[in-house]
C-alpha cells in the first residue's frame, strides 16, 4: 500500500504530477505570497527527494536547474516522489535580495515557529509541509553577490550516506562542511535525512555549466538511491571528485584595487601569488600569497576590496599534485548571462 502524501491539504496520489502553492503571508496590499511547489509521484514506491532553490532570494541559478530538471524525460520512469521547490524565499526572489523583508536570513531561521518572525514562519511552513515528508534532500545555492563558486558539493561527510551521494553527484569538488546554526541543512541532518548542498555560480546570474552539472548531479543522486534506473553511461568509469576536508578564505591584506593572478578552478601551491592589491595610481602594490596547497573554489569578482574582505576561497589539500587545473576547467563557464 502506498503511503499517503498530503501537501497544503492536497493529496498526491501515485502517478500524479501536481503544482501546489504554499501560502506564506500577505503583502501590504493583501496580495498572497506563495511558495511554488511541483510534485512528481511515481507509480512505484521509493524515496521522497526534495530539491530546493533560492532559499537566499538572489541565488537564482537553482531556479534554472529545477526548470531544466523538470523537462528531463527520465522522470517519466520515476520511482518514489520528487518534490521541487524552485523558489523558497519568494520575498527575496521578487526583490532580488538575499534576505526576507525583515532583513533576516531564511537559512539561519530553521526549524522555524508557527507564530515567530516572518522568516521563522516561512521556515516552519517549509519544514512541516516539505522536509518532514522526505527521505533525502538537495539544496541549491550560488556564491553571494560579487562572488562566484566552482561547482561543488558541501556535506557532512561523517555521515556515510552523505559521502556516497556526494561522490555520486559528480561535481568536481566535494567539501566536508559542518552545519551552521539555523540552517536548512542542520535541521534536515537532525532528522537523520541525508542532504547535499550544491554550490555553483554567482548571485543574480544564470551559469550554463553550473546548471548542467546541477541537473546531471541530481539525476545521478536519484539513480544512486533507486528513484531512477541506471543508464549505460553509469558503467563508464568516472573520475572521483576531489574531496577536501577543510577550506579557508584568503583575505585582502589591505584595502584597494584587486588584480587577480589566479582564477576559479586553479590549483595553487603554498606561497603562490594569488593576486595583487594596488592603488589607483599603480605606485603601491601588495601581493596576496596563498598560505595553502589547494583548489580555488570561490573568488571575488569585485575588483574593489576592503582590508579583510575574503577574495579567494581555497579547498585545502596536502599536496598540490593531487589534482590538476585541467581537470577542473570543463566545469567552468566563461560566459555568464
């Protein structure tokens, strides 16, 4: 017998595809704000996976990933249930802002409260209507404004299933990342639900490569947990991702104009020159030196930096010979729209 699945008062029967609008609040003019949800329930039982995007409202590339995912023919043979939420923070998305109207970060507001702040109420609705009905989760993010991220999976790798699914996803880098207080990932982990966080691209932009890697990664995870059949391509030996167990931001040593010498996906050695801080006259230059061996998985796209600003994010490794930049370049899209 199939397990009952009800979202926002609507029962989703096996074999159904249904759009649902989760009411969260009203605007000043009494317009209803609703979280869009699309559910595909297979005829056969199986896992229930949520795929969420735009928890930070300006991180819109995940919206593109969900749109592309729902067009894939493979979903016609789905076992279990796929719940996609392309825009969780509808307020921030419409305002092109990371935050909610009360300036709270939704991804620091979980598990939420029914009668708490607006952020807390949205988190509560998302938890009770979506997360608590799922067996697995994938949360889609990008770099913050003026920062761009290499496609990467972040997860608590001390959880064995997280490690298996992180490898299956197929991003070039997997980063062991502890959960943050109030984050969706922390809440999901506390419920013993395997969850991956996919980071790629930058805020307020679509990145074609980030989207392609994201869609294929989600399908790979669905195959790994039995929601989809394996394909002949799965038998091809694929290169394992580089797994990093720590990362650090290298910060601007002083304020000024940033000139980058290394770029996203570059493999760097300790003491390599990452960039130069200069002034408008060009008569004062300070080198930014890498303190680590590793891979640049995020960097600032803004050539203006204050002292202490994070400018290069490095996934650390013991030896710079563990991976080559050439292996990472296929994941980098030079054209962003």
